[in-house]
């Protein structure tokens, strides 16, 4: 092989590789995605950096998935403390309707979301359009942090249901919902997407290990508020 061929062939392969990369199809993503269940948690148990840290996590994941052109909010409540009023999850997520990454409507509005919504294991998809492990899968990741009552409102001050308003990774407890709508019993709490049971565990209730011990991973529901 002469020197001309030796030089030209590698260059051709390089151009072909670049062309293939440039023409590769983008990740499938509905342009109007407005709801997702996070594919991962922040990783620090119930310490999310407060509501701002949780919202940022939603925004970051949405941006990476091609849906960052909206204002994303985590579905979380906080309890009244230190002179600050409670915050209701239902009041921070906009008016709807909300669609998952495949374009399916999971709720028409706030009332529908807290009524007969369309949330199931198959529709509570991640930002990448993937189904999240539920009861019967290994590992089970169906516990989703909400800190909320069934109607989306905050709990009264007193007994901690928000891991100290999302700042504790040790002591406290967080109310969680079941993203697959399945629990240990055939009752409303076990089937609740947003208010099933409180976290617990040997580290105090709010560590990452505690969240995993009951079938969670510190995951969040994220909604486009605009």
C-alpha cells in the first residue's frame, strides 16, 4: 500500500465516524413532557437541600433528557417551622395537564391528580421514559418522597413527615407514596401514589440506607409548573 492510500484511508474512516455520530437519532422524548418520576435520587437520604435543592434536581434531570425548557418543581410539602409557614405540594406544581415522556396524560389538573388520576407503574415513567422498579422487582424503588397528605397538603407542625423539611439525612421521617400503587395490604394507603407510609430505619429514618430498607431510593415526582 502506497503512502497516499495509508494517509487517505484513516481520514475517511474518521469522517465516516463523525458523520455517523452526527446523524445518530436523538433520544426519544415527547416535546410536551411535563411529568416524570426521577430515575435517581440526590443520594443523601432525606437531605435534599430543601425545596430548592429538590427543584434543582428535577430541572437538571429534565435538562439532560431534553425537556429543560420548562420550570420544574418537585412534588414535596414542608411543615411549618421556625416561623416559616407550611408549603403544600399541590400548590407548587402548576395547573396541568401533565404528560409523561411518552405523551400520555397522567392527570388533567390538580383535582384530577388527587382523585382518579392515571398514575400507574407503567405511566409513572422516568425522565428518560423508563419504567421504575416496583414491588416484586429487585431492587424495589417504589417509595417516592412527598411529605404530603393524600390531598397534596402539608402535615401539621409536630411529628416530622418531611425529614426536617428536606434537610436531614439522619433523624426524622418522610411520608412516601408508592409509584406502582402496590403495598403490603389491599388498602388505600398501600395504593396511594403520594401518601402511603413514613420512612423508618436504624439510622434514624432519613438516611439513604433507611429509604432503601423500605423499598425506596430517595426518588421524586417532578412536574412542569408552566
